[in-house]
C-alpha cells in the first residue's frame, strides 16, 4: 500500500495528523507525519522540503498530502523525488516567485467574517490540545519567493472542506480552478478536518491511493 507524507499547515506540527495516521495504518498504509522547521528562523523553503524528503527516505508509492500552508511545501517534495499523487487539503496554492505575504492579495482571499476559523468543529479537548501545541511560524521561508518555476507534473487533487471558515468552499473552488486548473473534491468538516473528521479524511486519502495505484 501507499506511504503517506503528511505535511501540517502554518504553526502546526506532525501531531495534528495523529488520528488520521492511525486510520491510515489500519487500512494498511504507512503514514509519515513530518514536523517542518517552522520555528527555525534560518529555515528556507529548501529546509522545509528537506524535512519531508528525509522523513520519507527511499520509500515507494508515495502520496504527499499538504494541509493549508503545507501547500507551499508539498509540491517542492514532488520536484525532489518520485511521488505518485499530491493531495492538497484546504491548501494554499503558490505561484512561481510568490511570497507568503503577497499570496493573500494575489489570490483574492476573502475573509468569512466568522469566529474561530480553525477549531470550531473540533472536539473541545482536541481543540485545546491543538492550541497548546501551536508553534511560531518564524522561518525565513515565509519571506522567500516560492522557488519552483512551475507546478510539478505530479497528478494533483484538491480537497476542500465544506465547513471551512478560513478558506470557504466558494473561494477554494475558484482558487483550485485558477491556480491548478482542476475541479475540487469536497468533504464535510472545517479547516482542521484531520482533527474534526479523521476517519472520513483517512477514507478519502485511502481511496486516492487506491486510484493512484491503479493508474
């Protein structure tokens, strides 16, 4: 079965994937959740990609999954090593040479105006633990131009979360269409769907892996 490289979003950690990782393991896959060096001031995008590539090592049948800001790192991994499938979950899609601070304006980001855009549908105890584990996003990467000249040739799926208060469904559909030229897949749940609906997300990722294997 597949090796899943699970990449967290801004200020996050590998812990955010622990429930999904358990579900993927039950389905016969090998989940590899990675801590990005987001709190290292000297870390650029290359260091972010290195962290994932080193964690995956020489494994085969790799599916790279990037959540939110992890969408900046996930394609860099695909440019470094063979990857069967790239999946963005509520992902940010960068353009060549784009900086993180410029991304919000470039993509026409629209705030939902709702409170608690991250954990509103996550069980309270999990939400509290997620907040406790949040890390600073101090790395140099956020001030660097995104380094690829184009999106990698790796087949790419975009999975939006219908109840996402940060990247609303209507906005995410446009974002994926404009930046990737793809129609989205959809799942119930908010921005942290991996904590709110881990079983459903794992089942969707499992189905992606099976489809990629057939291809």
